[in-house]
């Protein structure tokens, strides 16, 4: 009887986990799907270059405060 209860408990937990996973997967797919009436917009990556100093270390000299 104890083994049967353990099997039923494991099956119930497994079915619950599958149900939660299915619902979460469906909501993710539904929220991230594109609308059929909208045309996809081509997105362009923008490259930005920050000016770096030629030397290594701090860009400004350290200031000692008493």
C-alpha cells in the first residue's frame, strides 16, 4: 500500500509539473508571437565607439586628500 501511495503521489506531482510547464510555455509563445497584420521592421545594429586613452590605468591622475 505504501508503494502505491508513493507512485500515485509521484504521478500527481509529475502531471502537475507538466500542466504548469504547458501553461507557462503557451503564455510565453502567445505573448512573444508577432501580430499577423504587422509587417516586421528590419532592425539595424548601431555601432558606437568610445574614445579610449592611449595609456593604461586611470584616465586622470590620482588626487591625495588629507
